[in-house]
């Protein structure tokens, strides 16, 4: 079976091919169709390319006294076109000598086409050395970049084409080996001829002299070079090494600190002390004005000092740093220990609560209680109300109360801080009797619909109940059409969905029921009007499976129907495409 967009093969010996599609079968004819049977020419050309020749495909559609849905005729004619030759140049041949191993090649068209023509370029390597490992960049552009070339001959071809124009060009690249001239330096020798007293003198045979572990003083080095003919030459180089200047270290004991009891420990940092050379040694101590203070110190010979067991008052510490030359510097830092300022905690039992049975439990939240230090304990207890109430997690910030009855309850929260200071707060919980109102059914009717629309809905989701949780039941009135179906068991849902509707008025009654069995009803209607375009409908029956009809084939069929009926494509509205036995 052939589709309307099937590809067509063509040989130069063929002058014409006609493909006829009838009842899904293909037939071939060599005769040209009667011109009187051609009613339209499809608006597209298809170009087929073979090498550099081009053929044009122009399809024609015909109808021959048969049902439009059963026969489609295509006539295909091929017209060859000429190929234009381009004169292409890839430039002059190139020669390079290692170590240069990169080249750029440029192609251009001598017989140029009109300005603005965009040519397509394709570079190919035809010949190369056996051990070739070079790189090519821009193989499909006007400029080809070559790199990592090795010794040998390279031959390149560039093909240039544009629509029906074509041409080739060639260029050679020769890479020669590096020069083998032997008049060059082949040996170097360095000798230290003067310098401060050291264990080892410099003597090495390298082109570059690297010196380490130098000391203060003047140095003289002699360099002797030898070329490939054995000729030598010498020269000297001088080096002065100055003695390093050693500055005094800079001590830094950090910024002054303030702490408040009961906190009695702190850490001091002297690691911001610096020296221009070696690392420092550290020593912490109490300054003379604080020598009678009570304190425990750890790490007195390290950059970091740990202090503990401090008491109220001012402490001054001094840090002495010493460098490798014995130079010292001292810095001071003061730690102020303030007396404890402990305030009692503030209890917060939360806002008043109201409950309505059957809800008989609630939570008591004291997490908003506060203290200037830290709250150590919480405790909830009932101080008013009916007995037999159970408090869960009574020693936590949040507790749960169960077993509540009608009445007024008071619960007291007591909080205690680490210094045993306390505070209390009371929360009231009011429990009322249950007041259950019947539900209220409410149906929102849908606007009328018109065939061929066959689905609709009635909305009962706006029904309400004071406690929530209602059930729904939709009942069809006796006056409603018998045709039409309830979809997806929606007659027990808030929204009723209907399908396969026919012309008429559908009336339904909605009954909503709450958890206590109380009910409420409301009615709604859905009107289905006749199809206003029913007299204008035209039905086409195609003897082919609906699953085999593509969207392109549908559009081609509409164009043929429009020509047959004298209508524009935009005047034809496709109402439905379905299997033959649907909606009969």
C-alpha cells in the first residue's frame, strides 16, 4: 500500500509514471491521464537530486466518475536541469620547515556567481605521509587550518558547490625536516672562582645555573662554552648576596573581652602575632596589676590560651613573643568578668481555647515561655474544671489534654530556670455541647449545550455542612430523556458527569447526607439543544481504516472536496473523523 507522501524512484529512461490509489491497492499506467479529468494541481514541487543533476516533481490529482472517498490519482513528470561548472582555486602550493608545523589553506571561486552567494566547501586529504598524525580544523569552511604536521607531502582537494553549480580545486603542502647544521654550542661548564667560605663550591655542566643555600657575600662564576668543532669561549658573572635585615616581631594578644557570670571561661588568641622571618615562641602570663587574681591557665607557651575558674573583676594578661634572634615584643589584653544578672523566667501558657464536642482533646503550648539564661523545667497541672482529665507529657513545653467534658477548665504552667527561679501562667479551655445543623444542598446548573456535544455536568460541590463530611446522591427525574449515561459513577460524587446525551432537558435531584444522617435536597437541569448545523452536514465514508488516515491526507481530501463543491478550504469545517459504525 502507498501513502500520498510515499517517495518515488525515477530513472532517466522513464518519461512519466502514474500511480493510482484505489481501495488501498496500487496500479501503474503508462498513458497520460485525460486532461479533462484533472481538476486541481497540488501546491508543491518536490526536487530530487542525483549527483549534480536535478529533476522536478509536479503531482496532479484527478477524479474519474468515482466516489471521491475511494480513488486518488497522481501523475508524476520529471524534467532534468543542467549543472553549472565553477572554477575553484585552493591557492599556491606551500612549503614549511620544522619546527613550524601549522598551515592555513584558503579556497576561492574564480568564476564568481552574483554577490552574496553562499558557497558550500568540503576539504579532503587525498595524500599524506605514512606516519601522519596532524589535525584539521574547518573542513566545511572556506579556510582550512592544519596543525601538528610531520615531514612529508600532503595533497588536499576542496569541493565547492551552490545549488546547480559545482567545482573542485587542489593544493599541495610539503613539510621539510629541521635544519641539521652542527655549528652550535654542544657543552657548558660553570665554575665558582670566588665567593664566601662554604663547604662546596659550584661546578656544573648545564646551560642554566641554579644556585641554592647562598650566604651573605660576593660571588664570581666562570662560564665556558664549547661548540661542535671543539672551539671554546669563556665569560664571568658576578652575584652580590646582601645580608637580610631582621626586624623585631609584632605581638598581638587580641581585642579586650567581656563575659558575664555564670560563664567563667574564655579563650585568648595570640596567633595574629607576626615576624618577618622565622616562627615565634609564645609566653602568656598575668600582668603585674592582676597577679593576685584567681584563674586557671592552659597553653601558656602556645598561641592559644585557655582560661577558666574566673571570678568577678578585671583580668589583664600579657603575651610575650620571641623570634629566632632573641628579639622580643609584648602585648596586653584585658578580660572583664561581670557579675551574674539572672532574671526569673516568663511563663506563657498560650491563648484561651474553645472546643465543641465531640472534640474532647486539645494541646497546651508553653513553648513561647522565655528566660534570660535557659529554662530548665516545665510542668502542667489542672487547677479548675471537671475531674478525670488526663494530661500527657505534663513535664514538657507542649502537653496534650484528653477526656474533656462540657465545662470550663484552667491549666497552670510552671517554668523553672537553672537558678531555680520560677514563673507561672494559666490557660483557660472551654468545652461546649455539640450543635449539629443539617447540611444544605446546592446545585449549580450548567448552561445549555448543543449537539454534537454529547457530554455535560451538574455541580453540587457548593453544598455545605457545619461539620463537613457529607455524602452525595444524584437521582434522574422521571421526565428526563432515558438516553444518556452517568460517567465514572459520578452520581455518588459532588459533580455529576453525563455522556451520550440526546436532545432534551435532563433534570436531576441531589440529596446530601451528613454524618448524623440529616439530609437536604436540591434540583438542577441540563438542556441539550439540537444541532443548528444538522441540515448542512455532509458525511463522507472512506473505505479505509480510520487509523491509517494521516493529517496530510485529510488536508488533501478537504482541498479536493472544496474544488468539487466550489468552496474555499476555510469554508469547510471537519466536525468529526471516526470509525464508520460510531454514532449511527
